[in-house]
C-alpha cells in the first residue's frame, strides 16, 4: 500500500515539475508518448498521471500485490525516485542560471 501511495504522490509531483520545466522552457518531455499527450492537452497529461496510480491503488484493494508484482512495484518506485532526483537536479540548475 505504501508503494502505491508513493507512486501517486510521485506521479503528481512529477507532473507539476514537468509542467513547470516545460512551461519555463528549461526542459523538454523525454517520454515520446507523454510528449504527444502534452501536445494534445495538459489536462490529459494530468489525468493520466493521476488515473494510473489510482487504478493501481484500486487493484491493490481488490488483490494485495505479492511476489513478482510486488517486486515490479518496488522497481517502479525506485525508477520514479530517480526521475524525481533528476527533477531536483534541473531545478537547482534552473535556479542557479536564473540568479
């Protein structure tokens, strides 16, 4: 359950930071599929970033995640953590260049 909640929070934080980075012109979306979604509408982008972790939370309540699925969930959390660290790096770079 903790990992599902982490993914929801990390997804929301990723969405907001990505939006800020793209709007400021400091970064570009690296995921081609999400880049396409952003070109269509920021609303779609946020819906996806919120809906997928919520779906995972719902699935967790229906059937607790065990075994390989739990391992994949933890791996996803580690990957998301690395994405958030990447965001923090470019935010520091952005703040240093805008001063």
